[in-house]
C-alpha cells in the first residue's frame, strides 16, 4: 500500500465494536452450549482452621440439585499444575476467609444458589493471622530471588551526610480488580477432552494450567476466549473456578456453567496487596540526588508467595549513586495477591513520586526541574543504554500543554470561592518486551477479490487487539481492512503471548507483520519472477492466479534487544479542587503525556490511557479493600462499599503521545500502553492536593477525613 493509504497509525474505530454494542460478541457464558447446568460455589466463613464436617443432606435433596462437591468427593487434582490461590477442594484445611469449600450443581442458577445456603459446616477454628499492622513486624526476606535486596553505593552514609533529605512512609491499601465481566466458565466434555469457554488473558497459559491441574495433556483441553470484559491482571493467571467447573461437568456428565458473583470476586481471584513503603531520598542543595532507599513491607498468602515489585520505578527513574531496593513479606490468612494493573509500578510510583515532590519543595525547586536535573543517561541499575527514553520530553511537552507556569509553588495560594486549587506532577515507567508468538495468515482469491484471515491465540481485553491486528495485516498484505478477518482467543490457534504486562500489542503485531512479510516472500519465490518493485501479497495472488495460500510465522524478541533497557515513560499532570469545609477532592483536569514507541491506533491508545488515568484517580481518592482483622473477611463486599470512580467523579482528561522511534526493542518499535497508563497517576493527584492545601497525605486513598 502507498504510504498515504497506510492504516497503522490511523484512529480506526474498533472492528468488533458493533458486535459488542449489539450483544453479539460471545463472552464466557454467552456461548451457545446446550443442556447447561449451573454451579454455585460456597465458601468458608472462617479464615484459619479446618473443616470437621460438612452436612450436605438438605442441599442434595433440594429441587433441581444434581451434585454437591466438597473435599470429601472431589477428584484428586494436581495442586502444582499452575492454578493460582489453591482452594480446589483437595483438603479440609482453611487458609483464608472465603476459601472455596464446595460446589453445588443444579438445573438453574437460582436452585444452585438456594441449595448452597442449606449446607452446614462444622469448623475447628484456629487463630487467624489477619492484622497487617501487628504482623508486619515479623516480615522476612521473600523467597523469590527477584525480590532480593538490590544495593548500589552506601545509602546509609549518604543519608547521614545529606544536606537535604526526606524519609517518610507511604501506604497503599488492598485493591480489587473488578472487571465488568466477573470470572466465569462453561465446561463441556467430549470423551476425555474438555472445552472451557473462559476469560483468559493468556490463552495458552490457561490451557496448560487447566490441563496440568486436571491431569490431562494440553491437547485434551481447549480454551475458547474470543472476548474478555476486562481483567486487569486477575485473568492473567487462572484460579480454581476454572478447573472446578470442569470437575463439576465431569461429575454430572453434562455441560456446567459457573459464574462468580460480584461478592465472590473479593476472595476468589486475588487482589492488589497492601504495601507499607519507606522512601528515603537525599540531595545536594543544587538538587542532585545522592541517595535513594525504597523499602517495601507487604503480605502474601499463608502458603504461597507473591510480592509486587514496588521498587521497580525507583531502580530506573533517576540518576543516584547510592540506592537500596528491598522487600519484606509476612504470610497472612488472606487470599494470594496477584498482578494488578501496573503491578508494583502504580503503587511504587505513588511513594517515589510523592517523595520526589516533598524533596523538591524542601529544595525550593520546581518539581519538573528537579526531575529533569536527575535524568539518567543510562539505566542506573543495569548500565544498559536506553532503547529510547522520553521522560524529559513528556515533562516539557506536558508542562506547555497543561499550563504549568500558572502553578503557584507555595500551597494554599490559589483559592476560588470555597475551593483550594492545586497542581501536581508525577512520572512513571513500565518495561517493554516482545514475547514469543506464532501466527497463521491465510489468503483466498475469488475472481479479482483477495481476502485474508489472520489466526493466533491472542487475547483482547477490550483494548482493541482485533483492530490493531487488522490494521497491521492490511498494510503488510496490501489489502483494505474490510477484507481482513482476525481470529483470536482460541487455544486451537497458533500459540501467542498473553495480553499482560504490556506485551500483547508488541508481540501480536510483530508476529502478524512477520507472517505477512513471509507469505509475500513465499509467493514471490513461488512465482519464479524477479521484481524491481516489491509487490504486495494481494498483487501476487492476482498476478499469479493463486486461489489459496497460507503460511505460519514464529517470532521472538529481536536479536540484540536485551542489550538495551526498553521502557515506556510518561508524565502526569493533575489539577485538583479541594473543598475547604468538607475536604472533598475533585480532579478537574488531568493530562497524561506518554512515550510508548509506535502508536498503532491513536483512538484505542487514547482509551487505554484514559482508562488507566480513571483507575489511578480511583486509587488516589476512593479505592480501598478493608479487612476486619478479627475474622479476616472483607467489610467491603460490593461496588456499593468499594468505591470506583463514576463519570461524575472524573473531570477533563487528555492524552498526548510523544512521537518516538525505537529501533532496538522490536521490529515495529511498539512499547505497550496497558500498564503505564496508571503509573504515576495517584502521585500526581496527591502532589496536587498538597499544592492546594499544604497537607501531605501519604496514605491512600485521600479521603475527606484525612484532609479536615
């Protein structure tokens, strides 16, 4: 295609949009499977101990009930098969409040729910470890070697001799994912093969985990996941509900559907853990950083470890000769934490970027100037050159677009009626990687019309994967987008990376582009002709009168890519309005400026960033999962208690993308946006609140009681 007709880089509307708004897109429980029974999980009402006995007699006699499954009659599963969080009915031991302890299968959802309420459980209770403040004193070094202490220079001496320093503790609470589509599965067996219609951010990962746990071969398990109603990391790994649905279907010998309720989401599919982060910064009077220590204390499950990397931003954001990144973790009777959007970076950036703002204020320096002064030429931890880095450009372009010059350096200097107005800035980063993926491209000619089908086991979280792959294939094949069909979300297709960790767009688009180049090369070779101008695959299908042709490509990270440090970077600007009398905070304006390599589709990219900003504002002002330490249960059990931002909570939001060419990270120079969009957002809001009020809030969320 001529450059002027290129589709990549154009703000194309989602090709699957009509299917979604008309209800024709099949999510997990929408697939047309006949004779489906319904399952309902029932859960423990203690956090620690074991089950003495379960009385299921009344439930088994209830109308419509087909089976009641507990640890007494559940089949033996491989608990090391890759399913996260345990809770697979393999033992009477209870390790957290809300652990799955049984499953009722009935003709209807209502019958299953009713029968689950008839079950009586006799427990032998133990004292639960659920009080984080008390237990944090027992925290130990994580087993995971990736969370070992990382030291450079002598932080202790640098802090002791510092001219200016900040040493503060920043707290981020537990959060939950809450995608619009809760986790749900339909399981259908045919002989010893099972099809699982299920939301999966990593299709092949779900297939392998389910197969291993069910003691099957991967080819005996098919995952079908064409559409996901969000996931934010909770659908990256798979949880017990997936395999329990398969177990139930096998036991009743018919398809079974299991959909978690919103209440059950709180203790079924992980969470973002609570983090106690001590950040110590030191600088000379002219603003050069001399020391940075980022020490995180957090929690994990009683029998399994997960520690999100809160210190990752502190490793790479600023040039500092003396640094320490450390983690300490305490096991608790709480469900296993897991990846949550911007894992570690969104929480860690709140601590780091708040501390940077505090130190800039002490130095009487503009916080943008302070950050630019400490810009590293290379990755401070690895010493590798950047594949590209846009932090300074993001800050400078953002300052101009936002009107940063109107900011008053001293707090409480900008008042409008009953409101105090404040400006805040914060930066963020997220690593960029390409993961191994495969794709199949099929070309078909009927008369003078050539069409293409692109197939790979990719995932679309709702972020526009279908569309960007159609755009990529259209350009690479020389076809209009309406002649491209994209098939993804099925483990029967060539394996691909997951839609996690901002690797989806990079991995999928590169392998599709590689497959299109390969099929063009193969058609040229097949023709036996020499071409002075490289033809497109579509032109070759016509000129050589080929009716059908296909090829597969297998792609991985570019050779030499690991010699560079590759990241997306951003700068976030917030304007807040704080009511002087009620302490209510509103974000009136927010600007996110991002450098993320080639932007495949500005329209879907803008949506990605706006979504990340909305969650970051929720993280800053309202989102918090609260545990009652006496029992270990969540007192926030629904969206009435767990407050996510609504349209009325969000002011004007704008996203700007820096034009960036990165030739080192991957062939197309893509870096990913899904994660970095939330990183630094909560810190920008918190810094703006300080600028407005003069009160530094170091514990999220920033609720009115903390400001009055």
